[in-house]
C-alpha cells in the first residue's frame, strides 16, 4: 500500500518542489541557492522524509530477537 501511494505522490511532490525560483518567483526568485540548484528542494524533502523514517525506526521499534544479545561472536570482538 505504501509503495502504491509513494509512486503517485512522489512524482507530484517532486514536480511541485522542483525549480522554486522559476515556478514561484515572488517567493523564491531572489534566493541565490534556489537559482543555482533548482532541483535541490525535492532532494532535501526526500532526505527529510528518509531521516524521519530512520529516526522513528531507531526510537520506536523494539528488539525482537533477545537471544542475539546473549550470543557474542568471538571473532567480531575487538
């Protein structure tokens, strides 16, 4: 389900966010960063979503394999 929504929303969001200086000159026309890198905003939005997903997985998911904590690989220890 998430993949299907992402294949629809992703290109729409990328198209809306691309070239903000050309698409919205009143808001972003005077910002040199958006003039020099017109496709940075979709990439930054994607990086933000991926960072939020990584942070939520890291903080909210619990470990399910408690047996792996008791077993120590002797060849991996420094």
